[in-house]
C-alpha cells in the first residue's frame, strides 16, 4: 500500500524564531531525528516542500532543496582560486555538504574537523547529502573542537621547532588525526558564533588558520568591515559574498 501524501494544510509547522521578533516557518511532514548530544539538540525533519531539514539547537542549518547553492558557493571560489589544491581542511560541516563539494576537485586529502560525532552519524544515516564523501578514501574525519584543533597545531609547530613530540587528535577511525601539517585551502562551515562555535570567529583562530596555509594569497579588495578580527589578516584574504535563499 502506497503511503498517502499529505497536503500542505495537513502538515505541522516548524518555526525558527529570531531575537528581533520574526521567524522562519517551514511546513513539515514528520520528524526523523530528535536527539540531544553532548553538545547540542539535533533534529532532522522531512519537510513538505524542501526535502529534509537539519536543525541544531532550534536553528535551521540545512534545507535539502537549497543546500547546494550554499555549499557550492562556500567551496568552489576558494578551491578555484588555488592553482592546485591538494590538502583541504574543513572546520565544521558535519552534514557532509561542504566535504562533498571539496571532493569534486582533484584533492589528495580532505580533513573534516567536527566537534559533534552525532551530527556526522545522524546526517550520514538520515540527511544523506554527503553522497558518500564521509567514506571516501581521501577523507579524514576528526571529532574535535575546530578552535582547539588549530590551537594544538600551533603548539605542534612550536614543539617541532624545539624537537618535541607532535600532538594528535582523535579521528572517526580511532587511528589519530595529524593536525601538524599545512593546508592549501581552509573552509569554515560553522554555525552562528554562539557557545562552542564562538571561538571560530576570534582573532586567535584566524591567526592559527593563517599559520596553517601552505602558501598565503593576497587580495587588494579584502574587506575589513564585517569582522574586526580580520583586520590583522586582510593581506591574505579575498572577500566573496553570495545570497543563499534558504539562509
């Protein structure tokens, strides 16, 4: 017996309220996931008109119908700006969309650093926008705070210069994830700057990102207006802006 398709009028509604007094309302058919991890409340819904939807702590992160316009815009300008990106670091992005787009390029290694293992596992099982990127041979997944990951990398560099031992973080396969190397491209696919994501918008984090680049790229058009912390690093930044309908 075929499942009866509900009309939009029969669907429940999910509303993400903003502090300014307005919200985003999405009609949903059913809730697929409702799980509270060590870090956050994770929900995945099947919506009436936009496919599946990922919600973290009440904030919409991904709508399946429009996610490509976000992930493609985040990834490809940076990847195409580099003449030969081989090693890529993704901070956040546990839904797999950014990783999927990175692996469309001829990279040798893509390292995903996601603080919450539950996001990866639930998105792998229910959201399924990664298109197999989590299991790609070029992928390395580290379950760690992105801020701490790069801070430890900075410590690695200092210890290495003094002949000390390297620092390792945990990976999804439990084999250890080297965080002492350099990267051609670093992509930050983060939530808003609250709670555990706050550090990803700090000057210290940006400074550690710059230290991990294999080569620094320059732009005459870098903006210094939006993030005060960027003022220190504008010589190696290229500003790119795009409108995403579902964000």
